C-alpha cells in the first residue's frame, strides 16, 4: 500500500480563505518521486467534528486506486477475472488500511486470512478462484470455523464472530465491485455471543499476587497495573515524561503493542480519544515508581556496557534496560493465578481496579474516566463486578430504608 496522509490545506477563492482536508499520496514512477493531491471536499471543521473516518476511507481508496493504476502501467495489475479468494481478502484489507490500526491490519492479513487458508486446504482447494467460491462454500466455512480448535479447545463464538466481521464485509466488497454476482456471505449468520459475567480479584487474591511477585522483574508493571487500572499496552508504553511524581499523576499518552515474533512498536495514537487521560497515583504506586527510578541507576552501574539505553525513556524496563514485553505480563499473571488455585488474567487486574474503586465509594462516571472508556456501558458491562457482599450490603441498606414498625414479626 502506498504511503498517504490526510492533512489540512488552505485554498483561496474570490479573496477568501477556505480550509479543506486533502489527501497526499507519495509514490515513485520511473525512478522519480511524485505526490498526488486530492481534495476530499471535507472542511477542516467537519473533519474534526465527525468526518475523520470518512476522510480516511476516502484516502485509502485513492491510494489503492493509484497503486492499481501504477501496477497496471508496470504490467503488474491484478487479474480480476482470475482473482483468488485469498487475493480478495488481501485486496479488501488494503482497501480498509487507512481506518485500521496496525494490530487490526495484521489480524486481517495474517490471523483471519489464515482461517480461510485452512478451510480451503481442508477441501483441497488451496488456490481457489473467487469465481468458483459459492454460497455453499460460505456456509461450509462458517461450520469449519465453529468446529475449529486452538490449543486443543474449540474456539469461542466470540472468535468466530471476529473472523466473520472481516470475511463478510470482504465478500460484500467483492459484490459491490462486481467481482461476484451475489453477496456470498449475506445469509451466513455469526453465532450469538453471550456476554460473560465480569470477574475480579478479591483483596486476598490481590495480596497473594503481590506476595508471589515480590522479587520478580515483572513486579513493577503488575503491581502498578493493580494500583492504576491501565491497559496492558498503556502500562508498557508509559514514559517517564508522562509520570508526574510531584503531583502524583500519570498521563496516559502512548502505548506499546507486541506483534508477531515479539516485535514491539510504540504509538502515540491511543484506542479512543478518552484513552488519553490523567490517572491520580495511589501512595503505593508513587513508592513503586520512585524505587524504579533508583533501581534503573543501580542497574546501569552494575551492567555497565551491557545495559541497553534504547528504551531509556520508558518506565517498564528490565535490569538490562530492555523493554518488558506485554505478552510476558499476561503469561506471568496467568501462572501466578494457576499456581495459587484461582483463575485470572491480566485483564482482571483492570476490572479489579474498577470494582474496588466502586466498593470504596467511586461512582460509575468517575470509574469510566479513570479507565479511559468512551462509553459508560462498557464500564458497567465489562469491568464492574457485583459479588455476594455487594448484594448483601444493598439488601441491608434496603432493610434500613424500609424500617416499618412490626408487630409480632409481621409488618
């Protein structure tokens, strides 16, 4: 996919200035660097309000069309008459590239596409042409997904739904572009996903995790997550410039994502606008961060030339300066829970932070802001847990409220 960006540009007409968003696409032709500029027709104000996704989709299409045109000129254009199913999926992923994060794009082009590859292999049609793919194949693929396994377990309905959320639009795109005469996946229904009751670590379990992790190199990020409720990617992406120890605040400004083969990438673009937030620090968290500052200097002196300063900006580094990997945190928390006889994952640290905030008296709006959710329903549905103690306390408050005078036990 060609490099492109959407930026504002001021145009002048009849003595007046107008600000519109333009698409800039960089490309090389015959060894010469060139740039294509296209006016989206979207004003800067409208773009900032609610038309960013529309402009990004437009930019993606302009870049893809230009790339196809350049390939045609070079004799490398796609042969749409002989387009394979897998080529279609790659074509659609590139078409949507402008509106996708790197992680989602990788899922589209690797993880989800591999599911289709496995299905085609299973029916002996590894390089099946799109023209040969039928509605019956679409239904068979859905059945194949529902029976697929991962690490010996049948994949969840939620995973099947995620895969179909890519496959179905890809075939709808094929229909709209006249690559197929019908929308082959139109009648395929994604399985119903039943929302799981959110769970959290109680005080005793949190204490067990703290005790178990005490002398481990992953102690800092796991404890800090317990005390701040940051997402795993935000935690690993935390820089010292975003830590204000004097005022006891963390400013969430970036994230680190881990890709295939352990590659780490830092982004200053977060999941949503509300993800960019400031989180007050508990005294325990301030103590952890002060200790880490001192420990880094000690580690540098000990390791000398072996110390890696590549990640000097980051808080979550190991004794040799290497950035801690998000997946390592996930494995460590899961192992601690398993070894101590209870279930839990890294995400449960975040839901525990939210639930104990509520138990301590915080209201749901405050918790939503601290977690960085754009929708309060996400906070209530997926992160706030109600246990038996909460239910008993609620009924106890009701009993106090309905303090009717009784006679011989009868109200």
